[in-house]
């Protein structure tokens, strides 16, 4: 007898059974990107999808993501856009330089400049949706498939085993993330401070959570590695005071509401995004396995979901000349790679340039960047163009 475990209406089967079955697509990685891709591809009842998920950490995820209009549309198409208490539209954004210069953005619509989405809530929605798809099978181990999509994150072991070369540029910073409650409600404001400190450049952001009336914010604090570790180890009252000072008391006293997670920051991108896995089988990268950027612009998950949308579009073979192509066709996969690399080039350059501009220690550069912030804030047409592109995700 071979065991079969029911998991909702999605089925987890034994390894023996899997090896005797033929899979169209094997998705290695059951995170936000992998699950969204599985849902998109499974909309075709002829596509047999294997989703490889490893045991998740028991630590609560304290992250939140800023998602643009394109990401909202994509997640809504698979029925996984969170309710308003877990998806807070940002109605205004303020960014401060290190000498008081600042930029303000105001949303032109109730949908907001972007939406801050609670990660555990989104993960739960995607998990429930995957369980309801009969042509998605979930297993802890990979199996042969016509196409293997690698969505294992920045530290992908499969990508490394394939010998994919990475361009990696360390920022000599760590990010610290947590949740805090503030004395004043956030009023749907996203707030960010660029500061020069005794331990080097800091970037601190408060992102609104728990809906329009909420007073809980997600914190993302980019700082020197040793300082990030000190912040993580601090007693709660000392950490609260440090964050109050870093945010200039803008929302009043802060109270940490979660664990504090820390990880290193660097710019990363794979030189090759697709190739042959075995005769008749191909592989392709998506999400953080293919690229990673600094969190200062909040574009990480947006880029991963844009990968999902483009890959699904390519694999659906909508062009008449592509109807005969198989899922492992190198022409299709290279088209996906070229399109995504071209689309992401501007974002990579902008995020890397901003990080380097605000971390430069030279006093003349500091004066210039703060002057630039003030000029940008007063330049209506440029601000409007920037706003429209940031909101649409184009």
C-alpha cells in the first residue's frame, strides 16, 4: 500500500507515487512567489503542477510588503488579495534627508500610492487557495518535470547546484524588521528617514498596518551590521527609545510588538535565468532566486510577482507562432529572461544609486543630495511622473 494524505482538495502523495507520474511543472519553493505561480499555472486544468514545500519556520514572520497596482491585480486574479485590515493603502508618504530636507507624496485616489500587506495574512490566503486546486500536488521533495521553476529565495540551493553565476554587491548593512505600536495612529502614512549617524548611514521606515484606523506599523531599519545586532539584542525599553529617536518622535512613543529579525543586505542578480536540467527537462529562475535589491524602495516582492506574471504569460504560449512549443522550449524561457532583465534594469540602478548616494560620507555629497530632495519636492511634473510609475509598477 502507498499512502496518500489528503491536504484540502490538493493531494500530497508519497515519493514512490510521484516518481511514476509525469509532471508538467515542478515549482521548487512554496513561498509567496512560488504559490502565486502555482495558482496562475493551475488555472489551466491540463497543467499538472508539483509544488515543493519544505517545513516552514515556527517563528512568526514580522515582514510587510509594499505592493503596487500590478501586484494587487495579479493577486486578485487568483483570489488572494487580503481584506482591508491586512492590506493598508498608503495615502501619503514622507521622506526626510539627514539635514531636514524632505519629499512628500499624496495619493490621487483611495487605492493609495501603494498598499502595505501583512505577510502572514497573504501567506495564509495563498495556502488556502493552493489547497483548493486539484491539479496542484504538494510535496517536500522535487520530482522530474518538463519545466522546473526555482523560487527558493536568495540562498537557493538548487540554483547554486546548477552552477549559476551571481553578481553580488554587498552593502555592508543589515536590515532589522519588527512591528511596533505608536502613540498616534499612522493615518495611512508611510514614513522614511535617511540619517548619518556615529555608526554610519541609517535608513528607517515605518509602514502602516491594520487598516486605515490602525496604530501598528512595520519597521524596516537598514544600518551597520554590528548596530543591527545591537538593536536586536537590546532590552525592549532601550529599543523603543532608540526607534523613537530615529523616527524623530513623529508618531509619538513606540512599543515593540514582535520579535526582531535581522538579515544582511546586498544587490544580487543571476547572470543566467534558464537552462537545461536533463534531457527533455529545463529550469528557470524566478523571484529572489534570480535577483535581490535593497529594501529602501519596497520593490522586492513586486519584482518577484512581476516575474510570475511574465513567466505565466510566456508559458501560456499566447502568440500563434508559439502554440507548438513545449514548456521546456529555450526560445520561450529566453524570452522571459530578456523581458524581465530589461524591465528590472531601471529599478536595480535606481535602488542601488539611492543607497550609495545616501551612504556617501562626503559632506559635499550630503549637501548636494539634501538640496536635490528639496528641489525634487518642488518640481511638480517630475514628482507626478515618478508617482505614476511607482504606483503602476511600470
